[in-house]
C-alpha cells in the first residue's frame, strides 16, 4: 500500500488487481459499520481477509529490502517518513471534520494509534512498528531469518490461542488495544509476506507454491479449526486463507494484458492507498450531510459501494493532479 511504483515491465499485474479487490473489501467493512443495515454482509466473511492479505502483500513487496544484510537505517527512515506524513495529514483532516474531538491528548493518541478520528489509520502505525522490527532482523545472519519468522508466526498463534494477547490488551483503552493488540495479530502476516519473498529466488518456487496452495485449500475445506479470542485478525482459518490467496496469485504469475488495460489497472492500484486513507472520514461526513444514504445503502448495497469507492478514487486522482503531483505521497 505504501510502496513506490515498480517497473511496469517487472511488476506482477495480479498484485495490482488484488489491491483493488482488497480495497473494496476494506471499504465495505466500514460501510457496514457506519451505515448499518439488516441485510447479510455483502461479501460474507471474505471482508476479514482484506487487512491480513494487505499486510502479507506489503512485506512480500518489501522483502527486497529486508533480505539485505544490515540494512541502512537511512533507508528505513525514508520508508517511515513515507508512512508518517500521510498519517499526520489524514489525522489532521479527521480532526478538521470532527473539531470537538481535538485536544493534545487525542492528537497524541491519534498519531500513536490512528484510532481517534480515522480508525483506518491504525494500519500505518502497525506498519511503522513492524518496519522497525523487521529492520532489526536484517542484522541477523541470513541463515537464522527464515527460522525466526516461523518462530514469530508460532508465537503469535500461541499468544492468540492462550488468550494472553487479548487478556493483556483488553483492559486498556479502546484505541490502545485495537492498535497494539492487532500488532501481535498482524506480525505473523508480515513474517508470512517475508517468507513468500524468500521464495522468489528459489529453484523449486513453483513446486512449493503449488504445495502451499493445495495444502491450505485442503485444510480450509476439510478441517474445522477452533476460533481464538482476539480483536480482528486472529485464528488459523484467516492465516490459511491468506496463504491460499497469495500462493495462488504467485503461482499464476504475471499475465500479459494490453498496455492500456495494464496502465488502467496500475493507476487504480496506486490510488488504492489514498482510498484506504480517506474513505472512512469521508463516509462519516457523507452520512451526516445526507442521512438518506442509509436507506440507499440498504436498498442498493452493491451500487452504493461501487459509487462511493469510485468517488474516493476520483478524489484521490483530482487531489494528485490539482496539486501537480507534488503531494502524491498523500494519496498513492
């Protein structure tokens, strides 16, 4: 979500298509929260995969940095700045639209958790902390890194299924537990993305990916795993589903599409970051200005989702071009 544009000749267009699908799932999560209806969820339980797959994909694409030995902190500082500036800007927009919530305590809490005026921004806080953790891992010898990521994944599951993570964070304020409790839940997806990145240069990559896709599919369809007490992203089923999606996409590999279609997909994919950042505060404001939106959404949920998401994309595109692309980092 926060990566610079890759070379069009080398990028996997399926990753871009996946980002567009994932941002639709993210938007529909918040549409259901802000504009609730009595209807069944538009995409069933598939919405829950959006953030875990986003996290896995982010660290898969950043694995070229985290595969280095003793990665320079200046590189990490640039990446953190790339995340921090949108966090500050969109937090400011959130307070501008909700001035009654602004005070020094809430401003600090928003920057540290992203959960006061624009709850979607917690993802940026999680990215910052995980980026720092994974930068430290580059100081370990390469032979220890893959085993360490397996240990991180196993530890995260132990914390989830023993309820330690939930019981530790739950007494804290909603902002703290919803951000930092989810760091424990999401770190396993960052490790998963890094492990997928390590597969890129393996001779038996196709064979391993085929095995992962097949095994995860069989486990998901043939076994019923226990649920764990968590905040949003705990549980084995979610993890296996993420493995299945990413391994399947990587197994298919890049596909050849006409140049104009490629460019169209890449453009939408690049602005998905901006849609993620702005959609929640805009949706909350829209509902206050036009309460009838609730009725429209209950009658035509898919149409509302499409129109609202396209509107967010249009805002990001116009913002980028009206600022002569000097503030592109705020929307792409």
